[in-house]
C-alpha cells in the first residue's frame, strides 16, 4: 500500500499532472484514436490515479497501446494532460526490476518492410529502462 | 480643546460578558479631553441615546466616543443622535469593542485591557477631529442607457415610466439586440419576437425616450449626477427623420452580395438595408463598405427609387453632447469565436454551426424561413449532434475558451433539441453534456421533458472530434456512463459556444472608470448586496455585461438598475461623503501622481495663481479634488510624494495619534 502511494507520488511528480483538475467531461477519451485497443482509457487513467488505483494501471497493456499522439493533452479543456500521465505510468512500470517491455534481442523479429525503423527505435527507447 | 464624552455599551452580555465595562469607562474618563464617561446596558436604545443627548447638553460636549459594536452597525445611529443634540456628526467616533474585542477574547483581563486601548485610540482621534460638512451637487434629471438589447430596453422603459427622460445609445442600426435574433424562449417557448417587438415599439412611442441608433459613446466626463457624454452618430447616409422605412431601396439596390450579419452571414443582404422587418427605428442604413455609390461614385439607384428623398450620400458622422445624471451599461454579450476549436471542424464544414446560427435557421424570419435545412446543401438533416460547453469551463490558462460556465447553454440546447424533435420527429437528436445545469423556475422540468417526452438522447460525455466525410459529419465522442466510444454519422453539428462580453465593453469601462473582472464583465459594487451598481458612483449595470444571464434574469436586473437610477434622479441634490481627499495647495508639487492612481478620476490639475511673499504672483500647477466624485479611498494620500494629499476625517496625523495611543 505504502509502495503504491510512493508510486503514485512518483507518477504525479514525473508527469506534473494534477488529476484533481479533471471535470470528468471525457473529451480525452472521445478523442483517443487507440480507444478500441485500450483496456483503460485516458479519463480512467486520470480517475484511477486520483483515487489511488495504480496497480492495475501499471500492469495494463493499455500503457503500450497508447500512441502518445497527445491528442488528449491538446483537447483537454481543463489542461489536465492525460497523455503525460500515461507516459509517466509507463516509465514507472519499465523502471521496475524486469519491467523492460522490449530488449535488443526482440528487435530482429520486429523488423519488416512495413514498419519504419524509426518506430522501432522509438519503441526501444520508450519501453525499456 | 475638545470636551469629549465617552459612552461604553454593555450590549447585554455581548460586551459586558468579557469586558469589565465599568473599568473601561473609569479608565477612559482619565484620558486627555474627556470630561464625562459612563456605561450603559444598550447605548443604541432610545434610553441610551438619551444619555448621550443629555450629557451633550449638560457637559457642553464637543466630541463623542462610543465604545460599542462595529461602526458598520451603529455609526449612523450615533451620528444622528449627535446631530440631533447639536454636534457635528463627524465628531463621533466608534471604538469597536464587540466584534474586534469581546467576541474574540475569552478572558476578562485581556478583553478589558484591549477595550481600554481601543477606546484610547478613539479618544485620541476625536481630539483631532474637525466638524465636516458634506458638499451638495445638483442632479441632471436624465439617464443614459448604453446598449439597446432587452436589458437596455427594459431599463429605459422603467426609468421613463417614472417620468424621467432617457436616451438609449445603440451601435447597431436598430435596437433589439440578441433577443431579436432568437426564435423561441425557454422555458415557456413563447416566440422571442412576439414578446420583444411590442417593447421595442413602446420604446419608439415613449416621448420620454430618445433612441440614438447606429451611434456610439465616445467620451464620458463628469461625475455622478453630472455626466457630460459625447455620442458619435455614425453617418447612415439616410435621413432618419425623412425615411419612411418603405424598403423600396433595399429591394432595388444592385449590390446583393453583402453578408447579412443579422442572420450571422448565412444569407446576403443589400448594401442599403433594414436589419429586420420590425426594426426600431425602421430606417434604412447604407453600408459604406459595400455601397458602390460611396465607394466609386457610380450607382445612386437608392436615391432614385426613394420617393421620400431620404438618401444623403454626403452625410458625415455627427457628434452630440448631452448631460446625464446616471449611466446604465447594458452592452450585452456575443458568442466566442469558434476558429480555434479545430477539433469540431467549424471552419471546415458549413454544417457545423453555433447555437445562435441554429436560432436563425429555425426562425421564421431567418434565411430558411424557419425550415431546418443544412446550410451546405439545403437538405433536411436526420441526425443532429449538439455539443455543450464549447469554450466554457476551460482551464484558466486556456487560450481558446473561458473559465466560467456560460449559464444559458444547457437551457437553450434543451430547447433546440426539444423543438427539433417536436417539429421533425424523424430526426435523431443527441446532446453531449458534461453536467446539465438547470437551476431556475421550471427549468429542470423543461430539460426532463426534452428527455422523457421528446426522446432526446442525452449522453454524458464530450465530443472529441468532428470530421467531415462526404456529405456526412463523423462525430467521435465518449459515452462515459456506458464506457463506450461512439461514432455517429451526423448531418448537422451544433456547438453551444461560450459567451463573452461585447468587445465595446472594455473601452467603455475605461471611459466610465468602471471596474471589470479578468473576463471583461463589469464588476458590481457588492456581489450580493449591490448587484446592479458599479463601484463608480452613478454608473449602473444591466444584463449580460455584468455576467452571463438569461432573459428572465436580465429583465429582473434591468428593472433593478432602473429602480436605482430613479432613486438617484429623484433627488434634487446629492449629498456627498465629506470624508474625501483634500490637497494642500502650498505643498502640492504638481507631479500628477495622485491623478494617475485615482480609480474614480476625481483629481484634475489646474494652473493657479499664487501670491508670493514678495508680493509677486506665480502660476503653479496644483491638484484639485472633485469632492462629488471622490470616494475617500485614500490611494492618493499614499501616493503623494510631497504629503500634500490628506483625507478629511482620516488625516495622517489623526491616524498617527490613534497608533500612538495604542502603543503608549
């Protein structure tokens, strides 16, 4: 519990987000292009961080489905910036022991003609300690 | 040398419970100048006031100190008592030993000690008090109303009803304002024009009311009761007193491609135009930006068809100077620009419209004669999406929107949704909301009727984006209760745009030295107790210039502002507050600092001739305070570098004497 509270503080510090500013309009989720892929949606990230439900978020695949397009950050009328929160939670998740989402060994399998190399480099940078 | 009487009040046990009133009375009796000191159960009672009156006569008192409650409570009472006994009311000082002493202290020793100190400070001040006489100024018995919307119309009618002449200045060619553009009004659904136009006619026919349409206020000088106002009457190129409003010119004018602002640019008008059929005054106006005759000197059709001979291409702007006793601001509101909300595709698609445009689309006098048709292709829309809170309730740092709730959108959106379903049952109507806010008489019932009887789909959530695809608008939104992302193929999207004060409000506030908040809404003198007055004396507020308001609220406030104006104009003379700033001309160095800090514009500079010790004369620039305008705030006394400015009744030396008495 104390560990989760510490992680919550860490997430808030990294992201600079104040979830209390949210007025629950759901515009972030309405604008999200990855909606169908995600288990938790931008407004739920904000709400769950506010109420302290960090653990399910840290384990959720949604962290890696977020495109980081920042549309939610751009559109939020209250300046809550949910996308930054997702980024911060992902950082906390990959920084844990064994939390790497991708290793150098995984890369050859991912390479194909369709996928731009830049995307793989970015993913490698984002999903790994 | 003053002869001071001290009167300590028990206020039942309010004061006497924590303060040893006898000890206070005894101790203050020994202060300099005090010749009489007593205490009594209720000083404000008739018996208590008689004690004061008798003591004044018996001891020939010249000053009074009452140790009692806050001066806000009974200063006026005791000043009247003193005046009745023949002492200048400004020789009375109150030591607040209740709110600032007995109520905040628990033990008698410290309470009594503090009460004595507060009493000593008051005695020290009275020793330096001088009798003050409030000045009197005459009142010009005429009111000015700036803005001719429903707020201005109602205020003007109410003032005129009391018998005072009123002038309305309206920048557009006709009065009527936003209400004239509306279709129906919530929650009773009576037609806006049906209830507004009779009032407009009343204004036109009332011989106490003059309408300066197509005019603007360009300068305001003077002060409460005596404002000097310059009004610019813009050239309309049509003689107002000759034009019969027949409309022949507006049919024959060859310049047909002028966006019609009354229909928010959704159709065109001519270069010579009457905004709408019931316009008041019903007089044509030539738009100089589009008139070929004015721009190139070639045309003159309107002048040929005008049988009354009202056209005057050589007209010039005229300036009228008038005097007024009171000014009412009724400058109203506008919807904010939707240009920055790219996600809703307002600038990409004609079928994304604001709610005010929707009003015109459903209005029988609008561009579609009241048929709800898509602006792009004139087809009947089957799926309509309403988006609430567009630009309202935004973050304070937002560059696009406003922080406040615009208040009227929930109700007009419910109205639009309900009327659409009523007239076109084959339409699907969605309303995306964050919260539905419907406080008001019969308001929530109205909204529930839209949902329960008319089957409007109210969805808790916001629209994320609108993308035009072919003839459709793809709306992507969230349904927070179902936990779904919705994709709706809409034919028409209506944005409930936030409202903001009219752009003319800020320069006007500067002219009036009336204060505004960060959103450019006029500030009221007290948010609860003086809601229709500006802090600037003689300036009153009516309608949405003070904050977002619907029609019922606007009309109530308009009437309240009128009542305040009538109260002012009823007086033959105004008694000022004598505690005003005063400049010592011998010390004034003419630096203008006080003039710059004065929030009321009460200070002016004059060149004055002074006689020098060697019998020569010298002209010096010195500050002069207009006592009728000065509110006694004291800004100038602090700002004055030479110490020439002082506040009567609160002079620097009086305050210092109080401080000295406390520290002694």
